[in-house]
């Protein structure tokens, strides 16, 4: 009755009051009183544990059976009964042989003694008692020194153990999931409990044995609990919204003892971890020249509060090689909350494209030394890139003469060169200039093709530049070259970058035609003057 162990329902259900160092009682000295207060009994009776050092004289014809103790309360009293059922001589000496308690005395010629400990239950103490007095008395040669006296008062106590549905003190969820809790409420006291209420601010609904519980402003109404009885509440919360973060959810159990007095509330909490992941994909350069390499940049970030394991990034649209992750903890394979990893993939682009990447991972939190695995999280993102490019085709007198000799043109006759520049990309090209390597003057603006007259070679447009000259004798060749710029980052505030110029050759042959006719005759046979010779 006197022990106190918080882990033991039997002993923790008692309020324990202990007094040490009570004055010794000897002979016919005045009674010694020990008063206990500051409690309120909830069941009949009181329980004491008494430890006393007692000595008995060895001789002289003295009486040794006059030690007594009495418990008093408002309206009543009762004697203390020893371990042997006696109400007098309750402190007995159990020493064997002569044991002296007197310093400097070589033998126990005066008395022997021992330490005596025994419990006693006083059944008559009524419910609601708030003070009891223990009175010690002795007579004759009897003597004893009370060392410790403990009063144990049965009280009401309540406990609550809140866990996830798995029985662990935490769970890992993702946005959209609904938290589920088990709340085990126990009567940890020595008296019945009434008006048991469980308050959980994040619980939407709770049931007991399949029956929904009524919820008031105070909480969910459980009712009564017998001694050491339990009630298991199954509760649900609200679905987690997007962007939710982890939280600790605390439940509180309250109750009243049979007197109607509130017992000390009990609380317990459970942690909800939220798994989250994001993927951001961008093109390193939004526009690249046709055939040039594009590098896709991908960042995976842990936006939850549970470490992510088995992070797997895929990018099936990239024909290049996907790099290994770079970032804090990448070598461990665990992406910690708040950290991010980066990946790259490089491929040549012949045309614009939208490229999609996806990532999956498994959130795992540690609760009570055990791994808790949450549902898989995933994310995807795409990025787009365009190409910029143009071609040039040069004609001589309307003929595509990439190879010599090209058309034959009389020396001195006019020659017309036509330069067709086409935008084969997906963005406009500015600062378009066509030059000829033989000094032919090519106009700065096209004769046709700029349909919107904005000075920008728009995607699909074909501009025509026309230049002329006079044919010279012999084989002739010249090359037309086009240059221009494009907006590589699609930001008007930054200057455009140049495209690599492209060229196309053309030829003609300058000829100087001449003819000479020499006519001779030969007379064969005779003829007379005036005759026609054929």
C-alpha cells in the first residue's frame, strides 16, 4: 500500500503521503500525533504503512505490551492493528540475541530491538475525508521511535494513449490523405470514473465500438469507466490540403471521481509527417540554333518533413544521357526535408520540342525507433525549347547553279542574282544581312517576303533579295552569305545573339560568240564567159 510506481496501475492510483523523523515515544510520555491532510478520499477506508524501531527492556519486571496507535478522523477513530492482528504491543521486537541501540554500551543489558514494518487498513474512514490523525501512545518501560509513516489514499486517475491506426506514435501521409487515430483511454485510478471526455481539436469524428460518439464543445463524450477499464476511440481527421506540412496532434482526456471532483487531465500526442516532392524542369537556353545541343535542367526538392528514399527521376523525352543527382546527401540516396537535387540531360535539337520529366520517391519517417513508410509521392514537369535557323538559296538568271559551269551568258549581257532566305526555325530572326563574296551589291531589304513589313524574318517567311551585274568572259562563281541574330532567352531586355552565317554558291559562264565564213570555188572543165558556174 505504501509504494508508489507510476508504471503500475495499482500503486499509481493512490495519492501517497509520507512523514519521516517522528519523535520517539517512551514510557508514559505524552501521545505523539501525526496529522495528514490535503487530500479527499473517494472510497471508504485508509491505508497506512508504518516503520518503527522498537526496543524492549531485558528485565526489571516491566511490562512490554503498552505501545498502541490510533487513527482519528472527523466523527470517528479506530485502532491500528499490527501484522499479527494485535491492537496493543503492536510494535514488536524481533531481534535475535542481545543487540544494543545505546552508543557506548557494550552489550544489550538494557534492551534489545529491531525495525518493524507493517501495513494496516482502516476501514471506517468515510468517503470525503480530508484529514486523518495518527496518534502514538506507550506506557510502562515500552519505547519505540517511529521512523516513517505513509498514508496511501485511493484516488481517481485517467490516462490516454494516442497513436496512428498502426499503433505507432506517428504516420506519414501525403496531401489528400485522411489522418486516422486510435485513442486508448484508461481508468488508471483506484476508483470508478464518470463523465469521461476526450478532446481532440483535429479529430472530425470518433467512434467507440463502432458507435459514433457525441461531440460537444468539451469534446467527445465517452461516459463512465470502471477501475482499470479502457475505451478505444477510433477517430478521423480532415483530409490534408495541398501544401500541408507535418504537425503534432494532442488529445486530452478528462474525468470526474465519485465525489464529482475532476481528476488530473491526461494528454498524449501523435505526429503526422507529410511527404512532399516537387520537380522543376527548365531549358538551359530557351532557343538554340538548329542542330545545337540543348541542356535540360531538373531540380527535385523535398517539400515535406519526412526523408525521401528511392528517388527515381525519368526523362524519356531526352535522347541524351541523364546525369546522376547532385546535391546534399545525394551520395546517401536519401533526400532530406528542404534539400534539393539537380539533374541534367543534353541532346541536339533539330526542331523545337516540349520535354517532360517525372520523379517518384517514398517518404519514410522514424517514430519510436521504427521506420514508418508513407505512400509514394510523385511529381512531373515539362519544359520547352525552340530552334532558330535560316537557309539561303542563290540563283543566277533563275537557275540554281551550285556547280559550274552554270548558265551560259554572253559577255556584256546583264546577269541577275536572286537570293532566297528562309526561316526554318520557330523564332523570328533579326538583323538579316545578305552579302556576296565577289563584291556584288545586295540590297539591305528584301524585294519580297516580309509580309508584315516588320523587318523580322518570321518563322516560315522567305525573303527574296535581287542583285544584278554584267557578264564577264569565262567561268564565274560567287557565294551569297546570310547572317542574322536571334533572341536566345526570349527576353527582350537582353541583346540578341548571332546565328552562324550560312552560304550558297552559284555560277555562270561568260561567252563571246564569233563566226567567219570563207567561200571558195573551183572550176572543173571548160566554160565560156557569161556562163553560170554552180
